[in-house]
């Protein structure tokens, strides 16, 4: 876990010119990526233990996604641009070899031994072995003697603990939050020199990037049943960096954007990618646009599964994001699902451009191949509508009746977060053409059945002319009068 990071601490660092910062950074990114790909699966104990030592990574992957047509909202694009600018400035101030790097290397070695001993002892799952900031008595004493020998103040030693611990994924988020508060207090008291400030700025930038990246993989980085503690204190740490004047001023020097916007952009990206993966089930079906009737049952299954996901996310994440960020994850997630499922569903439910079918089209196979209109009770279309209605109810309930304004964003936030597209509550309008076609078709079918019944009627016709009708009526009235007289 810590060997790769320890090796990086021992390597000499040579500042690069601004023109070559991006290239050097990407070189480190590729090295880090190759390490993760060489048997370390993200989400496993080993994969989580390897820290993101490089700066702003995955630029190549992001460019590839853009080439593949992955839509990025303006807020996310701005966040990525700021990230590249921050990396270009921060990496110029990386500290040289010295006593601080020696202390950090020794601390990393101690953490490595601690992790190996914990892994050997076993017991509990991987996440129960998150490091909480404690080492053995001997390791703690050795580090204290080393700090004294190197003439490092207590504040600088605490900074080293933050620098090392904040780059490791196998650290308890509560310890990271508490250690950040210790560093912020020392920063506000003016206990750090310029070299320490450069070190701190570099570590804060890496920490912000790594946590934003984890939020983009919310379900894997913070599984629902285990999300509470780690996600809560991760968000508190990011909010603490933004709200504390000293750290905010330090981040401003590097051009770091407002962190809540980065967090919101990461959540939106995760929701987009998550539902895109869920809806890929439909694309695997053999049905094509020429046979949309086979796609609706697949959509029924997917929306039923999506409803379960949405309910679970509301239970696991909503209270955390509401308390720490003032946003509702379920509303954001449902807004993204609504937009993506509309792109798949609306072409199946109405022709393009929208129009009501003609009488001749209703009975033709050509019309049936354009869009689905069977809205009988118990049909696939009926089940699909009810699944979407249940999902809409969950989304509105999570947003307190403000699902669209909060999840998709009203006003300026909506424009910033890519709020364009079908509104969350507009799903009934998707079925208008299908319902109109179904009603017209049902009416014609009823008329046909009525005509067949009349043709099979064997009763004789009483009258077919007005004259005959008047004569018979007069005769009936006369007979009634005679009966009354008798």
C-alpha cells in the first residue's frame, strides 16, 4: 500500500518550466495508472490503498470521452479547466529534498509496517481496517525522536502526518477531518514558513482532486450500506477547506474554484454515468427501431430496477447530502435518469415530427412499426407508465416537492449544471400520442364490434319511415284510451 508512495518521497524532484508542467504531470499520471492496472483493482483492499500520488490525472481518458460524444455540462467543464490551471501552478512549488521529506518517508514506512501487521492479523472486512491515525508505541517514539533530531517543530510534524495521510485511500475520513483542523489552526496562527505553505498547498490540491474523483464514482467509493461515516466526513473536510479563511486564501493563490461547485459537478457526472450504464441494458436487446414493441418490455424491466436503485439511494445518501451540502442526491439522480430515459422512450411512443395518426395509418402495419400505442390495462406500456409514476413520486418526495429546482437546478444553477432537457415532471406528455392513438383505435374497434352485432341481429325492423311510425303511434294511443274507459 505505502511502498509506492514511499518510493515517490525518496525520488528527487526537479521543478519544471511552466511549458513542460503538463507533459511531466501526464507522465506521472500514466505511471500511476499503469500501477493501478497491474493487478490492483479499484475497490479492492490493495487498489484502495494505492494513493493518487500524481496531480490532475485522467486527462487522456477525459479527452477520449469527449471524442466519444459524452456530454459535459458547463459547470463540469469549468471545474476541469480550473483543475489543469491549479496543477500547473502548484507543481512548480513542490519542495526539494530535505528534513521534511525524510520525516515523511519514515512515517510512510511506519504506516507500511502497520498496514502489513493489520492485514496479517485479519479480522473484519477491508473497510474496518481503515487507519485511524494510531501507530504502535515504538513507531510513535521513533518518529518523535526523528522529528527532534531533524529539528522539526510540532506543527511541521503534524503537517507531515496530514501530507502523508491525506494521500491514502485506506485512512478513516474522520481522522482526515480532525487532522485538517489541526493543520488549519497552525496555518491561522502563522506557524508555517514558505516551504511548509508550498507543501500544504500541494497536498490540499491532491486531496481535493482525489476526493472529487471518488465522488464521481460514488457507489463504488462510498457503498450505500457503508457510506455514512466516510462520506459524511469527506464532505465535511471539503466544506472545511472552503469555509476556513486561511485555507480558502491559500487555495485562491492557485486559482482553485469554489469547492461546492466541484462537488456538485462530480455528483452530476456520477449520476450521468450511472444511469447511462443502467440504460445500456436496453441497447443489448435485439430489438431495433423497426421493431419498438420488443423494446418496451425491456424498458419496463429497467425502470423497475431503476426504481429500486432510486429508493435505495434515497435511504443511503439523501440525509448525508442534505445535511452537509444542502442538496438532495435523489433529486439530482432522478433528474438525470428522466433526461436519459426520455431519449430512449420518446421515439418509441410517438413519430417524429409529432403528429396524430391518420385513419388509414391506424390499421396499417407501417404505423405500428413507428411507435407503440397499446395502452390496455396490464400491457407493457401501461406497466411502464406506472413505473415512471412511482419513480417520479420518489423523486418529488426526496426533493420536498422541489425535485426539478433542486436536482436539475432552477435559474442560474440550472443553467450552470446543464439543466436543459425534458423537465422531471413531464413524463406523462411522452405518452400523449400513444394514448390518443389507443383511444382512436379502441373507438374504431368498438364501432366494428357494434356493426357486427347489428348484422347478426335477427329481429325484424318495426318501422323505417316517419309515416308508418306516426300511424302506429296513433293506434297505440287509441288502444290505451279504450282500455282506460273500460
